[in-house]
C-alpha cells in the first residue's frame, strides 16, 4: 500500500512539475527546434539583426504584447514583458505571430526568444530561467 501512495505522489508531482517546467521534448514533439541555451547570446544577435531588417523593410510589424510571471533560477517570481511581431510575408494559416520576445521587466534583458523561419524555434537565457516559459502553443500556427 505504501508503494502505491509513493507512486501516486511521484506521478502527481512529476506531472505538476511538467506543467510549470515543460521539457524540451514537449516542444520538440510539437515540431519546435529547441536551441542550446548556451547559444542564447549569439542567437539573440541574429534575431535582432533579422527583426531590425524586417522592420526597416516594412514586412515585420508589432503584433501582440502583454505580461506574464515565471519562476527564475531560484524559483522566485519575475515579471516578463511578452511581445510578438508579425511577418507580413508569412500567411496566417502558416504562422501567426512569427517572432516573440520575453523580456525581464526589471533588467530589460531578454529571457527567451522565439522565431519562425519555416520551423518554430525557441531559446532561453540561462542567466534567468532553466525552462521554456509555458507549455507549447496549442495552435500549430502560433508562436505564443
């Protein structure tokens, strides 16, 4: 009987943990490319270059914005500004909201970036978080 309780406790705590800290495998199973967090700085520069060029050329425009709270490396709550950008060249049926940034409200540093280049990509900043924020989007054509 004790082992049944132990198994139930482990199962429920494991599913609870996956709700708040989804694994890279969850995203990969949904077709995402999950980049190594150690490449965050390099990928952020590439992302910024692509975003700036697209905005200058007029085919990437601001889309949605909002806020969310996540746990940091010490499991303390941090507030993030979430902003998405639409690439007008990509049909909505293919991808809605092609790029997204998650920015720490206090430091103004990015915590996570997402982008679509034919595949959905995500990379996190290991300086702030250890997990991708939230579960993979339910809609196949959404970045958030």
